[in-house]
């Protein structure tokens, strides 16, 4: 092995039931570089790095770290080699403090009364504060995880690695759940870590982020290594085409809208959170058939609570919700679904899916009680499986054992495709999409956008809530901008520039 490589993975193959996740993949990573692994959802990126972190063992191939061949059977083995990993879904204990999570398993000890062993949390807090100051990772060591937002939780995961003196840092889809402002901050932190001598491996499908910070990029497609590129000398279009295996349409053509009657009417709606604080304040708007009504705003300004109130997950404190002329303000969730609401939620794990159910059962969660899937209360497994197979093919849902695949074992992007497929196929007149492309690769994003516009052209009313301003500008016929729970502006999309929308998002009222 050449001395410049800190990590080398040679001819790695990893199989799971029904799928080859990695097929003879070889990568070599230089010390002190940011090395990106790019690929579609389910391309094998996370599996490859999970082997470097000791979570899986390769079926074939060899791993070298600092020139020495290594065998890792656990994450403890990886930690001993100064390898750390921030997972896409954080591994934190919610009722522990920031410090308790960071030191878990390697707690500093002290003796009480000279002989009783105890955790020295004061020393831990001090060292964590010093680390957080050194790397610009602002945290309060005494706060509980359940009381901090996802951006802070991610900093805790990074500090867990740094506390253990990790030199090789693996980031698995680190920006999938962050706002644009938080993403910029994280990318700056990664550059600081590289400047401090760390080697960073970035698993992602976001081409703009790779262009901003990565030195080299390995592209995986369906488990195979397609190419390793010098990022500075490669365009995002070239990377996208290699990743998806075809030409990707960056700009989707949108037909002229043909608006019908008002499908959703929200009047003077207010929503309160668990602390009785008003998070949605007297909001009024309507969505017509054949219209994409997009709500733009910075995360945490009440847009998710607004969507949840319309779908029935939250209760309205004041105001009314009318669907196709029917007042549904006090309907339960199932009744709203049957009345004509499809809902793609922001939180796919806790709201959109049952992770320990298989794929076919998740696809039939909202129809299993109806014909032909159920006869007099008895489920028809054959019909459910047939329906599942048709949606797997139609929406390109990638799974090792098709409908029998457990949802928890699937990639985040393919889990999202499951929700989108299920909700669109209900054929409801109102479709609410909240962050529909979060965590998806460029090919899947293109596909979801096509589905949204196809539903709009079929006369459905679309309520789109997105933190991605580009997505709002591309898809919307009408834009409403929310700030601090209030709709500050509603206008035709053609009348607003991205700069104007951005100003309203920051609370500028004129």
C-alpha cells in the first residue's frame, strides 16, 4: 500500500438476502483529505462504511488502516484504530445529558470518600467544553438530548468521535435533516476538522456539498464502483449522470396551470404546542384543484404544525379546515384520509412508517381494511402482495426481498419512496407533501418532482411545505411565506423572486 493512504479497502463484497450491497469495491483514501462517497439511495455507500466502522464484516476483500491489514468485528475495534462515525440516524440516549452521551462507555472515574468509584462528570463537562470551543461545536454539556434540536444532536455525535481521539471521521448523510443555515455551518466545521489534520469520509448524494468541500469523489451505482473523480475538475452534471446511470433532467418543464374549484380552505387557523404556546397564528389560505400551493419558511416557524393540524395529527386551537366543502376540523385522521387527504409527513420514521413491519404492509397501511385487501375483516395476503409488487416497480423502490423486506433495513431514500407511493396511490383530491425530497438523491428528487407535477396536472390540489427554496420556486404555482407562525405573504410564484421570498422568510414584511 502506498504510504499516502490512511485507509484502503480492497475488493470488498458484501451480500444480504436478495441483494449484493457491495460488489468488488476498492477505495483508497489519503490522510487529511475529504473523500466523498456519492450514489443513489441504496447504492451501497453506508454498507461500505459500516464495514470500515466494524458494524459488518465483508464477505470478501481486505481492509488496511495506516498500512496494516485489520480485521474489525465491532465498532470498539474501529474506535481502537481512531475511526469514528456519525450515523444518519443518531445513536443518542434522549434522557441523558450531552456529556453523558459523549463519555458513555469510557467515563472518567473518581473515588468518593477515597474508595467508592463514581463518574467524574465535572471533568467530563470541562473537557467537552474545551473540545467544543476548539472545533466551534457549540454545546451545553449539561443539557439533556431530548431538549436540544437536531443540529445540536449532530454536534454531540461529532464530539463523541473527537472525545475518543478519532482521526478518521465518517459522516453518513450528515445534512439530510438540517436546514440550509445548519448545513453551511456543518460544512465549515468539516473544513476546520480537515485543517486540524483529520481525514473525513463523507457519504452523501448532494452534489453541491461535494463541490464545496470534497477533494475526491467515489461514485457507487447499485453496489458497484463506477468511478473516482477529482472534484475540482468535474461538473455536478457529470457526477449526477454517473451516479444515476443516465442523463438527469436538472430543470423539469412545468405546464401552464388550469385551476379548478377550491379543494382545501383554511380559515383563521391557530395551533398550540404542548406548552400551550401558539405556533400557528390565525392562518388563512386556499388550495385549488390543479394548483401547487407551496409554503416557504425557515425551519421551526410553524409550517409542520400547520400541516399536522390539516392532516389531523395536531388539534386546531381556533379556526376551521374545509375539504371540498366539508368541514373536517374535528375529524380524526382516518376520517380525513377517507374524506380525501394524502399526507407525506416530515418525520418518516415516527409518523410515516412502521419500521418493524415489512414493505408490503407499510404500502397497505391506509387501505388494508378495504376491498380487495380485506374481506369481512380477514386480510387477503395475496392481494396485498400483488399491490405491493406493482408499487415497487412503478416507484423504483429498491429492496432486497421485495415486499417482504423489513422497512428498518432499507435506505432512508427508499423508505421515503414507500410513503410517497402509498399516499399518491390513494388518489385523494388533496395531497400534502412536507419535505418530500429530504434525504433523496438527485435521481429520486427528479422522480418525486415529476410525480407532484403529474398529480397537479391530473387536477389534484397540492400543498407543498419545503425548506428548499429552489424546490419551492421550481414547483409552486402560488407561494405562501410563513414566519413565526404567520403567513406574511401569499402571491403567484411568477410575481416573486427567490430574493424576495428569502426576505419574507427572515421576517421582512414589506
